[in-house]
C-alpha cells in the first residue's frame, strides 16, 4: 500500500477498507455498493478473489487475461499500466444501466453454475468415476 500511497489515499473516489472477511456483513455491504471488480493481476490463474466477488456480488469483472477467469461478460485490461486500467474503466462507463443489470445477472449465473461448491463436487465425482472406470 505504501507504493501506491498517493493514489490510494489522496483520491476521493477510492476507499481503503483494509482486510475484510468474505463472511462478514461489511463484505456484503461493500459488494452491494459496487458494480465492477477491478483486478489487474499478471499471474493469477483462475482467480478465486474475482470469482468470490462475482459470485457474491454479481459484479462485472475488469480483469487481465492472465487472471484466466471468464464469465463471457468481462472487460479485459490490455496492458499493465495506468493507461490500460483507465481504458478498461472508460469502456465500462459506456454500459447503460440496463446492460449493467443484464451483465451482472449473467455473470452471477455463470459463476454459480461453474464455480460453486456443488459444481466443484459434481466435477470431482465425474473425474473420479472416469479414473475408476479407466475412461481417460
């Protein structure tokens, strides 16, 4: 946080919450006041933090390709600098309220169908069954 001290603490539109448990009321309140989750990571691979935000808040992800998350309704950050993030945020601002509502609904559905605990157990059972039955 010290590296981005100027950006984080001198901007009126950035609120630093510090650590917030995903099981807390505070987390629910933060997500309910957001539409997008911005995650410019360069090395995630199936980012659970993005999936948690989308799955609990029906948010629209603004992410790098390297996060390897796809809802089919994300906005990609094409470069790892402020201009890349700015370009993605400006793209997000072009959505109408109707489009935002539709994307949020679709994103929640995709995450719940593919990344829920039930979906995980179902996939795990299928994989174990294929292994036991030598179906690879």
